[in-house]
């Protein structure tokens, strides 16, 4: 038994000291030393990190400050035109300028007016042609932004400076906005060119052609069908399309057109004429048309 015990001890010592591979010879194999567990001083490390940071570390135990209160921020709408008013180039003999003026008054915008004398040819000067190469009014200049189409101007004003109370004039709802855009495009592409063609000979003291007269009558029937049983072209509330079409139809005053032939449009014209800012904006334009 003593010999077996000594042999077992010798075998254990052999396995821990030498390799069991006889091909490569005896290779000493050092046992892996057992290291003590690593003990990090986390408190000293955290204090060192906070001392190196620009903000001084304050221990929660030593901090007697009350918890931070949440600040309530009030949203204040920035009135862009308070310090930088829009420069509005207009002519009182233009219905397009009157429609832009109605929208600006509706939005309570501050405008700087520049009257352009069309009879004197001020719209064909080099300075004005830099603003609008077409040489027409209205034109707005808004701190680098220049717009020269009345329908584009009214869209821009409502989009940029409209409030929730005036959103109905050019709704953000895609369906309602598409309905307003449809009426505006109809006014631009069909209604306005037909009326201008019919009225142009009257300014030269000539009678309009019968073809242009029948064209206007047919276009007004289309406008009545487009309006339908609604109060306004954009739905139940007035929109920028109604203001634009109103200015186009007012151009028929020199021809003494009787709107009683179109009862739907006649009632619609009465509703638009009673709206705020409409009578004031179109007053000078209507007086000029009556003199012609």
C-alpha cells in the first residue's frame, strides 16, 4: 500500500510537470498560476471620471437641491410682416389686384403699396420688367421672393401666413384643396380667357363678335354646373377660388351682361359681394369699369 501511494503521487506530479507526448520528448508544462480576483475601486474610478469632465460631479447624498421643474413653453406665432411688410405692386384698374387685396385684408397682413399707372406705361419700364418680365400686375415682393400671378399669390399668402381660423380659405385637406384648385384652374384656363375675348372690343369702342358672346354664355353654364347646389365653389365656406372667380365675372360689367339668365351665379355673386373686405377692395375697380 505504501508503494501504491507513492506511485500515485509520483504519477500526479508527472502529469502536472511533464507532457504526455513521447514523440517530441519531455516538454515541461508549467501549470497556469491561479490569480487572485480583480478588485476595482469603482468609487475612485467614478470620482476621477467626474473630476476630468467639465461639469463637477455632485453626489446625490450631498445634493440638497429640489428636483428640476418642467418649464412650460408657450408657442408664440411669429408675425413675419411686422418688421418686413410685403411690397405690393398694384393697379386699381385690375381685378386680379383686388382679389389679392381681399385675401391680404382677410389675413390681416401689413402691405406696402406701390401704385403702377398702366395708362402711363409704368408696367413696361425696365425696373418693373425685372420684377415681372410679362409686364403685368399684381406683383408681390417678399424679402427676395417675387410672385407675379394672382392665383399663385393668394395660395402663397394663405399657405404661409394663414391661421387655423382662416384655413378654410385654402384647406389642408387634400380633397377640399383639390376642389379649390379645380375651380382656380377652370377660371384660369376657360372662364377668364373667354370673358377677356368678349370684353376686349368694347374698350376699342367696337361690338364684340357673336362667336365670343355665345362662348361666354356656354362657359357661364359650365360654371353653374361646377358650382351646383353648393354655396361656394370650394364647398360650404368661401375660398380663394370664389374671390378669384368673382373678380373675373365682374369684368362683364362694361358689357351690361344680365346675370339673371344664370340664377345660380346671380345668387352666388350676391353672397360674395356681401362678404367682408370684398366691397372695399373692388370699389375702385367697379367705379373704373362703370366709367368705361
